[in-house]
């Protein structure tokens, strides 16, 4: 069966309680529009006094119950009395269970005398079916012949439909008793002569042949066979804030089945969606209860065999299943037939093997098995697999991977053969499924005793190797806390004299601790290690880590000294990659601290050239080297040059499984692409950043990536998406400089969404204007100036424009000065539109020259708007538009189409088109995105 890629972490057990409904709600009937139209057509036939039949069929969880609910809803809206029923497992073999469930209640509230057309003979037959009628019978009712019962129920439906049409809606008829199937089949063959709708649902693989044959031969039946949803329809049911790749993976794993899609979506738990067969992770309670109900219908032997199937996994062969269930094969075959008839397992075409109808079903069955029997079954499977692979050349690793899921559950302490098997299996699958590798290594560590023969160093070395491998697997699997704990224990066992290895482990743990929001602990760790090591290469590496840590979470000025020291030592030792990373960090720290000369920015080209000469395999040892060079160039407002370094950082960090580095590189790439007005590519990078952040397991990185997605939505002008993402994002949780950047991105997004107060409060969270560097501080001042203009405070806006100019003067680069000039142009416009237009035009030219295409477009929009402006006292951008035009422009910026705007304003579509053509001309834009940008750039509130 299909499954998500194996690197996805399998989520832990959900804490949600089982839903009271028998099915998880899946929202509107997306992808079932054609079926909805057929339902409406069938219901409309009742208004003509004619009966109607609707058969809904499909695999489990395909949405049959939801569609039957739609039948009921449409019927009741049309004034039709709808009676719903289904067979219930608690009723056992209760005859006519679904029909009694639907009609007995209404009959108990209806006097028999009011049921026109029912004779005493009919009532006698019906008394044997419906308890409410039997209660009034003079003697115990006797069961009638099937044809008489079917005829009596048809007459009953005709009597109930005398005053108004009725609908009999029956679900789960694949579980129905023979009496119900007979009555429904006869109603299909001879429908009531009244406006009666019969709608029923069943699973065709499990329905009785009689029911299927009746539906096949019925006349004028509306047959709705539910197929898997198309990908576009299924993805509409998934949270659109999930990265696109995950949404596609969810669709593939669900096989287009909306119920499976809902279960997989519910399993989101601190990481990506996934199915991990090694963990056999629990399923949502609502889904587990559905499968448990199915299993309860099996015989005792059937339940035993399906439990064995769930432990064994796939593919399933009858001899293996029989051995695990401790049955003879002659007993196992009928049980397999029974389980297959209930559609829990299916025959793999062209083979003698079986598989569960979906991996989720296997997981639900597995967790309903008693734990003691389950452990015994795992032991039997392990013995069987050992015998099958022993003595077969080349099967050692393959056998280890196959046996490991069972060995983890049955091996005991001091079982060294199990330790070796689990370690070998984990090594083999770590790249494809790091979470599974981590699970097996953790089990191996639990089995490894501390008093093995050999000296202390040998014993410690074996445990350290497992701990380091466990830390690596946990980090790749998005389990940063577990990875940090494993590395902490490894450091405790590693002697101080192990050069190279200790420094590398410390560096890895420092990054993990920072990602967990424990930067203080990370700072103590790296300083303590520096105090105890004398090895120069280790000191260079640790000095770099200290510089990195201070840059992202502490004091950038102090980071300059650490980075410069690391660079000098790395240069002396010819550690080129470390030297490049240190130089990039030094440049970033220098920009952030407002002392660009301290970072010797003129040396960046040499470091970039060194990186360009290295292969990707060499860079994979330190993918943060191109990241820091890229950040340094980007902070100097050279986005085009930054992208090539960031692209390299993304590629090498992704191949190395360094999700945190990849996320940081992608967020930087988003900013560079937005600066260059390449918004489609920026959206793709923002989605990829969210994906990398989720893989890392870091809530801080998820917040960081979400801020980038908000920024892109703001600049695209997609306000609906922007507002949804802002509602989901909350305040940034990233610390230090990245946190300031995240706050500034969300602040800009809030201003674009019409929330200036939210913009201002977030910028206050970001701290002083140089928290993310003087260049970013210029933009921060520009945002605050626009907030002041929005509030009608040009004096305050002027002070922020002056602050932007002062910050820009600290850099020789022209870009910050051009951004500050744009802010000044917006302020000037409040009192002197011509001067503002001139300043905006000059800013546009300077921004174009710097490669800041987005800012240049903003500047041109301001200039164009001001050239058409009215009296100087009017707000920039508002004067050229009439009140109606401003209203329409605001609705356009919210993403409404012309027809939707016409409906909203009670005008014709042609009127909207006429106004829109004038808006384009006045704002100097050529499309709807340009309208949103113009409003955004000039801080015009929608009318």
C-alpha cells in the first residue's frame, strides 16, 4: 500500500478524545458536486408524486455517510420528512434492524388509524417487524413470509407519504440482516406508488449478492459510485498552510480516500504527516473505533488471525500468518477468507499474498490487540524470520531490517546479538527513515549493559558510538530534544583528550540547544569546552560556534572578536571551509553591530571565491559557510549576489539533512527574491522553508518560516491568504537577530493586512532599530512612518523618516539611502505632492540600480499616484480615486473578482469594469496585483 516517504517522523499518540460521531467530519462535499446534482434531481422527482431510488456505494471511508447526510439535508430543505437508520452491531442479528431503526420511532408517534391504506392483515405483518406496533397487538405477532413483509413495508411507506413526501435513508447495508436486504431489494423491484425516496449506502465488496443484484437490475435508480477524490479536490480538505509537498504526500498516502486523508491529517503532531510502519504508531481515536467495530464482527478465529496479520505486517502469506496465530494452515485459510470478505485485507492481484486495505487499518488493528499476546506473536515472527534468512548469502542486512521491528519488542537486557542486529538495521535505513533508525538505536542502548567484559574505554566507546548515531538520527527525524539528550550523554562519556570529536559533538549540541530556545545553556557549554581544550583546530571550531551563537542570540559586537579569532586560526591551519564560515559570520556580526569596518567586508569576495572552488561534498561538512556569506551579502542590500550563495547553502544542507541550516537559507532566499520582485519563486522558497522547519522539529524555526510566508502573501497582495496566515502565526518565538527579522516580516504583513497597530507592536517586540542591523533598521523606520501617516500624524512620520536617513548614512552602500528617500517621499506627499513625486522618482532610479526591484516598484507607484494627486493636504494615493473607486480598489486588493464586487455593491459587472479601467489609469498600473501594490505602497485604506 502507499505510504509517505520514510523520512517523515511518525507522530505520537493523539490526545484528542474520540469524536461522538461515527465518522470524522470532512467539511463540505468537495469533489462530490456531480453527485450532489443527482441527489437534487432525484429529490425533485418527489414533487411530481413519483418515487425515487438512490444507491450510494464505495470503499470504506470514501464519504458514503456524508453523502447520505446530504440526501437527508436536501430532502428536509425541500419539506420532505426524512427517516434515517442503520444496522447496529449491538443488536446482533435483529431482523429488519436498519428499517426498524428508521421507522419505529415515527410509528410509535403515529396512530395506526391514521395510516391510510393499511389493512388489519398489513398491521399484523408489520407488528412482527416493528416493536411499537407489536405493543398494541392483541396476541404475539408471527413472522410473515418475506414477500408479504416486503409488500407490507411498501404499503406502510405509501401510507406515510399521504400527507407529504418522505425519504427512507439507510446506511451501512453491507452489514444489514437478510430481512432488511430482502425488503430493500423488493422496494427496488417494486417501488412505492407514492412520493417516497429510498436512499441507501453500502460497500460493494462486503454487500450481499442479493443487494448488489437488486441494484443492478432496478429501474430508474440513481447510482452514485464514489471514487477516490481528484488531487485538487482532496487538497482542498487539507490545511493550505501545510507545505505543498506534504499536502501532495498526504494525498498519495490517502489514495484519494477522504476518510484516510482526515486520519492522516489528524496525525500531525509536532512534525510532518507520516506513516511509519516500524513504530506502528496509533491512529486517531475516531478512526480506531471504526476499525474496532469491523473487527468485532469477525469470528473468534478471524479475530485471532487478523491480530496475527497486524503483528506480521506485509506482505501476508497464509503459512506465516498461520504460524504466528499458532493455527494449522487448514484452519487459517477459512479465517483469511472471512477477513477478506470483511475487506480488512485484500488479495494482491497475481500473487498468493494479502495486504491490509490500508496501512492505517493495520495500525488500528495492531493497537487493539492485547499486549501480552502481541509480544508473543512478535517473538514467533522473529524466530520465523531468523530461520528463513539463516544460511542465505547476502541476506544478513536484509534480514536485520526485516527482523528489527520485532526484536525491539522482545529482546532483553544484555542481548548483544540483538544490539548488533538493531545497529546494523539502523545503519541500513537511516537515510530513508531516520526516525525508525532512532527507535532501533534507542532500543539497542536499552539492551546494552554497563558491565560488559573489556576495559572502560572499550565499553564507553561502544555506547558513545550508539549515542552519536542516535543523536544524528533524532536530529534528522525532527526530534531535537532527544538528539540533544543523546549528545549530552555522549559528551559525558567522551574523555577530554578526544580531539576533533568532542568539539564536533559540542558544536552539534549547541545548535540543537539554540533551536530549542536554550541559548543560555548552549553558551555555557561552548565556553566551558573552550576553557578545557588546548588543541588549536578544536579551539578554532569552538570559537566559530561561539561567534555564531552570539550573532544569532546574543551580542553581535562580541561575536566579531570570536569570529575574527576563528578566522585567523583557521587560516593558519589551512581550514578553508571553517575560515569561510567564520568570515561570513564576522561580516554579518559587523553589519548587525553597525561597525562594517570591523568585519572587513572587502574580504567577502575572496571567501566567496574559495567557496565556489569547493565541491558540494566538501561543503556538506559545513553547509553554514555559504549561508553566512549569503546573509552577509543580503544584509548589504545586494540580493542578486546573495541568491547564488543561498542556493548553494540550500542544496548542500538539504542533501546533508541539516534542516535548520536549510530553513535559514530558504528564509534568506525569500527575502532576496522579494527584494528582486520575484514573488513566485519567493513563494516556492517560503513553502520549502516551512517544510524544512517542520522536519527540524523546531517550533522557533516554524515561526520563522511562517513569517516568511506572511511576507510573501503581503507582497503578492493575496490578502485572504495573508489574513489566514497571520491568524495562525501568532507572535514570533525566534530569539535574537532572526527573531527581529521575523517580527519585521510579520509587521510589514500586518500593515498590508490593514492592521497598523499590530505592525507597530511587533516592531516594538523587535527592539531597537538596529536589532536586525542598520540596513534593516531603515526599513523598520519606513514601516513606522507609514503607520504614523495612516494615523494622520505626519509630524511623527517625519521623525521616522529622519531616523531612516540617519541610519542609512552609516553605510556607504546606496540601497539604504534609496529606501530612506522613499520614506521621505511618502512623508513629503502629505504636504507637497510635487516634491514627494520627485523624491519617489529619484528613489525608484536608485533602487533599480541597486537591484531592489520591489522597492523600485513601490517608489514608482508613489510617484505615479502623486503626479495625479489633488490638493496638497490630501493623503498620498487617495486623491486620484473617487470614493467609489477607492471602495472597488479595496475589494480588488482583497482578491474579489468583478462579479463578486458587483454583487457586494449592488451594481452591474460592466459598472465595475468601467471603474476598474479608471483605477488602472489613475494608479498607473496594468493589473489587479498592481492595484493591491499601489494601495499597499501608499498606505491607502480601502474604502
